[in-house]
C-alpha cells in the first residue's frame, strides 16, 4: 500500500511539472508573438536581409589645364550564387577557360553555402565580354569602377595608387581619399530561411554618390618634359635615382614633381614598392653647396656686405686640431669678397661667413627659413628633414653646415 501511494505521488508530480512547462512554453510563445521586442525584430531582419556593397565612382584628378591624370570607368566584377550552381566542379572548369583564373580557386569559392561570393573583381573588358557571351546559371557580372591613369607613368608617385575597393593607398589618392572616394552604394536582398535570395528590395537601394574631383597645380606638358630630362640625367650620370621639382617663383605653386625610377599606378603590383614613394617629399639628404645660397641670404639679412672680404687660405683651412676644410678640386682662392665666395662656391669662404654669424644666429635663421619642419604641402609622406639644435653643434659642425654637410633637407624644402 505504501509503495502504491508513493508511485501515485510521483506520477502526479511528473504530471504537474509537465503541465507547468507546457504552460510556460505556450506563454513564452504568446509573448514572442504578441508583445513587440525590438532586439528580436532586428535579429529577424538580419536573418532574412543581406546586402552587397558597391563602391562609387571616384572623383577625377586633373592638371591645372583640366587634362585628366586619373579617371574611373565601369568594368565588370564576377560573382556567384553557389545555391544555384548544381555542378560546381564543371562550372569551375568552364569559368576557368573563360577567365584564365585557376579552376581550383573558383571551386573553393563556389562550393560555399553562401548566397553571394565574389570570384574576381575588376575584370578586363575582354574577359567580361566572354562571360556575357557564355552565360552560366548562378554566375553573374556586376558593374564596378576601376581607376585608370591615362598617361601611364606620368606623375605616378605624386598621384599614388587605388586598391580594389576603390580606396586610395598611396599619394594624392590616399591623402585626399575622403573627398575623392564618394559615398558607397548598396543592394539589399531578401532571402529565405536557407539563405537563398528571393528578390532585391528596391526600397532599400542606396544611390551611389560620386566623389569630388581634384584640380592640381601640376601642368601635364611640363611634367612630361621634366620626367624625360630627369631620366636622361640619371642615365647619363649612372645614378640610382633622381628627383626634380618645378615651382612658380611668384606664387609657390608646384608645376611639376618627378621621381625616377618611374612608377606606373596602372600596374603597381608589378613594380617595387620602393618606387611608389614620392622621394621629393619623403627623402632627406645633405644639400651640399646648394645650401650656400641659404647661407648667403642669412648673411645679407645680418648685415654682411657683398663686398666684404674673407681670407680663404690656400685651399686648406684647419678649423681645430681634429678637423680641416678643403676646397673642391684643390682650388686656392686667397682673398675673396662675399659675392665671389658664392660665385666660386668656396667651402672655406662659406665656413668663415658662418663663423662670423655664430651658431646661435645661424641656427635660428635656418629654422626661420623652414628647415627642420614640414612645409605643409598637401601631399602625403613629407619628412621634416634633420636639423640638430645649435647646443649640440661643435665648431666643425657650424662650418660644415655652411656648405651643406651635417644637415638634412628634403627637395621640397630646398
């Protein structure tokens, strides 16, 4: 009797627990169906909606005369809907024959369970045309914009590079990407529970916004001429590289900026990354005797007369026990006026002018000229150069800087 009573109690307990969970589930279901829940609604939207991002047309880059230096035009990009592909290996082989892409690479993408995968972006016109002439179910072409540089290598380092997603990664394309890029567009799709696209939701289509164009101070014809002359000079003197800048002395505008070896942004992946940089802005070097012009300007400002004379020794000037200065090519000038020191590019004369100025004044004037800091040109990668504080200068440093040694500048600063 006791055992039967205990058994009935267990059955009743299980019955009531079952009733409790049944009612709980019914209540929860009613709650989900009848009471609005913002988080669940958002989760549901994400499950049945998906979006494909399409990148906008970048703004054009022009020279000062409105000649096109960088343009964007429509090209085809290849995509697949793996859910519609019944024989992926066969499709991979067929696509490979049309595009030249490895069939293994294609197969790895189209065997996916996703409803959309990119196979290859920014195809050539000939490949796009072949695919359109030989349609394959589950394979399609979407129009995107690709960057082209109609003048090939012309101003390549200055203009820079654009990546596959239409974003600038070097040069002006990078530093002005915020205005050149524009606004992305998107195609949003409704999909079923298995992730298969049902239809495009046209109400959720966002129109693309084209990027803003840039007009440079560069002059295309002058840039072309400077690049040819630079190439001849580098070849003649068997240099590793070279740079050239042409500036309007009245306005400060840069009319040409060239770097050699040249760089073709249309085929940037084929070249050495070292050649991408705009060395006229990035590389600091000792200016040598060109710095005597700067010294002369400082000396004139400090009241040294062009006719003031300096004894330039006999081609050899001992600064102190450890260091001495010599003239180039063993010249022996003797007495020279300030004007003649610049005319003959005398190292010893320049050193004596700097010594008369003193390191405090000379250092201050160098910084006032803008050396040791960036010029602020609106192109990326600029270096400030290297100018050590005058407190670190020894006497030999003062005299050497007078003729451009022991100081580093960039071409744009100079």
